[in-house]
């Protein structure tokens, strides 16, 4: 029996998961859950989402400003895997420009004498050193001079990057040098990723690599979220309001928009555009959260989630403590040190399950 549409419906919550083949929608209306899917539009995933939102608005009769969307996206993941990110630059302490290329002595393939490392996300000509130095204690060993800052501004203006990553030694105990450089470079009008804001932790290689990934994805994620917001505006009519935050280039849409982050929660669209490195596992994260909630409702404590899509298969292990998180992941050969779910993705299903074999029997 077809349910009668309530044109007085005032609030609709929508979950959207963009995959390589389909874009899935689940929405709550009058206490009921409804599900449908549309073919994905890989050239611009926001087109399929906009079509789905139009359908939901028409079906429920809810105004767009009463719609709340939580979105799981693979835009950042795919850009990193396919190396389709921005032309990013890196500013770091002089002498440490090559940290992201040197990395650590540990080899990813221990017995492969001809192992080839993936190229760094920032080429050598876009890595710039600043004459400054801070000790691990926070003591300033070399003061950052105004002439150094002016030279950096001129060099980056000539280089004309799409975005800039700033990662100085021990900035998490003495962020003033990064703050001064960021303030000076703001005149260039490109997105800035500053390490003491994104990852205020020690280990310069992982911290710099994480900040570089953020800068590499910032322009792409910002454009994507703006397109998604603009699609909503075309349906609803009212103009979007510019977000006043200097950290974000995303416009506020007339519907609520949040993005799943890799650790399982959701963040605002502005936060996702400002720190897209937190959305690397945005797509699979929602599936794990939903599967765990469903299992707990059925009184299952230990589960393996299995999410097979058109591009990859994602498997996660959850026990009585819930989801397993890590902050030492490697994606596309690059370390990422922000909190994220421990989700290996692979096309070889048997290999994935065998990795969990020992862990399953230890769950108790």
C-alpha cells in the first residue's frame, strides 16, 4: 500500500553514500526509513546527489531548509589514489624540504631490492625552506625574520600554487612562526594548511605528510562541496550565504550538510573543505557505523563488516570495544596521522578475511 505523502512534513534527515557505481540514499520521514539508489556520476558526484535530493523533496513535500544531509564521499580518497589533487606547495624549516621524499628508513617491501617509492605529492621545485628553527622544548634557536617572510611571499607568488602546506619543526610547541607565515601568505588568496592546526604532534615526517595531503585535497574538496551546495540552491531558490570563516571557501547552502569523517563521526561541510585529510575514509565509515549499530541492536558483540562496492571491498573488525581506530595509516603510499577507522580495502576478498582469521578467534 502506497503511503500518503504528508505535505506538512517539516524535517527530513538524509544519508547519502557515493560509490563508484551507485549513489545510495536513505532518509527518515515521519519515523520511517526509506531507501533508494541512483546511478553515480563519476565525473561530478554532486549531480547524482542533487537529483536524489530533488526526488526526496518532491516525495516528502519538505522545504529544502528542513533537510539535513549527512554525506559519505570518496572524492578525497579517489583524488589521492589517482593523483588528481591540487598543485600544492610546501613551506618548512630550511634544510627539511625533502623530508616528505626521504621519509623513514623502513622499506614498504623489505625483500624487494628494486622497490619504487611513489613520487611525493609536492615536487622539489614547490618546496620552500624558511630560515627559522625551534627546539623540541619550544626554545627559539633561530628567529624568523621579516626578510625571510617577504622572500617566501615573493617565491610563492611566482610559483603560483593552488594551495600551500606550512609545516615547521616543533610548531606544535611554538606555533608563532607558522602563524606569522600563514598571515603573510594569506594575501595570495589560496587555501592554507597549517600543521599546528591540523596535526599538533611530534614526528615531522608524518606530520608534514599529513599536512601536505590536506593541501593536496583542499581545492578539489572545496569545489566539490560548493557544487553540491549550489545544486541545492538551484532547487530551493534562495541564494547561498558565504561562510565568514577564513579557513573555508565553502558556501553555506539552504539545507544542512555534514560530511562523514574517517573516524566515524561527521563534521560540517566547512570543516571538511578546510581539513579534507579527515575524510579519506569518509565513504566506508558510514557503513561500519551503521553495521555496528545494527549488530548491537541485535545483541551481537563481535562482528566483521563487509562492504563490497563497484571499486573496492572494505572490511572492518568490531568487538566489544566498538570500532577499531588508528592514527598510523598509509594510503596510496603516503602516511596519514589523523584518527581513522582501521579499514583495509582490497579486491582480494580471501586475502582480507585471512588477515582477520587469527583476530576472530581471539575475540573471546
